């Protein structure tokens, strides 16, 4: 008896429904349609978590031993139920991979041990958690919106030992007029928030850093983008319009072109320099997002 290949029920359905003369008669956009999603890769419209986990897996695979050690020192990363993958027995999520990569860049030119740190816009506190878990920080202050401080305070109190949590203080932006810093901060950190502020606020914070800090680490986008294919402008055109004006860098660029991103690096390091007596000691692409850059400045 001669054996012959047979089409199984799954592919019988796929070929009848999605890969047929009608669906393949025009090749103009077929790589963004169901034909190609059946042939080569998962539908980007419905597989966001799958691609997120793929990104995390690949970042974990490229992590060096020193950064693995940093990551393992951060306890309670599972709080909040993040999307994770398991790599070499370790649960890994994107937020803490980014935090470890940020710390790796920062510590090449600055030692956080014994330092007083100020963070502007800490989100839920992943950077503070990462730094406190890896270095003997003397003091950590967070400036943020009152509602955001509620979550960072609750989160950091949950994930950190009490002895470390007591080193952190939380300053609402409406209390900055009473802020006093008799001893300068060794380091100020801003990640992904100055780019979302109006220019008067950006200038306020840069002047504040100039007066109160000795080093400044910044990680923000190099510009704006209008690529509707990324999210279909799901939050509406009004939201897109509001996002185009804040921050010091408003050039619309192709954020998926590494040369276009790199061309903005000079503007980035100039825009975020706190003052004339500051030197940019290091800057580079801030993986994994295509259009993010980071830099470390030191006051003379």
C-alpha cells in the first residue's frame, strides 16, 4: 500500500477559509493579513502578550552574569502579577529587565553606594526597588504626583525590608515649595516622564537638578512618532494630539529607523543637560525600545 500525505482537519479549514484564490489574488498587503498570519507568524493584532513574552525571553537570553546577579538580588518582583517568562529557573519580567539594564549603564560611571538619590517621577517604584536591592543607598527621595506616590509608597513598603523602606521619603509636587536640601543629592534620576511634561515644568526640574544634585541620569524618548500601525491610535486622535507637544524633543521621526534615532542623540543630550556647568559623561541607546536614549551627566 502506498502512503500519501493527507491534509489534516486544521489545515483543511485554514486553506479553505484563509489561504485560497480569493485571499491571495492581491499581494499588496498580504503580509499584514490573515494569509501571512497563518503562514509565518502570529497575528500582531491579537498576540500582544505573546510578543511581549518573546521580547522578555530574548532579553533574558542576552543578559550577562553581572546583570543576572543584579536581577536575582531584587526580591518580590512577582508582586503585582507581571507578565513573565522563566529563564534558567528565574521568573523574569520586562520592567525589571529594563531596570537592571539602566543600572548597568549608570554604574559604569557612578557608584551608588552611600549616595543620596532623588528620583523625579518614579512610577510604581521599580528603579528605587532595583537600586535599594543592589546598593547601600543612604537616602532615596521620590518626587511625584500625589496619586502616583500612593502606589509607589504601597508597593515599595510591600517589596522592601523595613530597614530599606525607611530610607525612602515621598514628596508630592505641590509641596516642592517647602523642599529643602541642605546636603546636595549625589544623583537625580528621571525615567520616561520629563518627555511628558510641558516645557515650563521641564525647565523647572532641570534648574532644580542644577541646584540640588551632582549627577543626573535620564532615560526618555528622543522624539515623537505618528506610526498608526503600532497601535491603531487606539486611545483616539485627541490623545495623539495631546502627546505630540509635551517634552523638550518634539521632532516627529521614524522610531523604527536606528539612524533616525541616533541622529537625535545630540539633541537629546543637549535638551536634558541641567545647566552650562554639566558634562555628559555617557550616552547610548536605551534598550529595548527603539526610540529611547539614556545619558549620565556630571556637574563640574
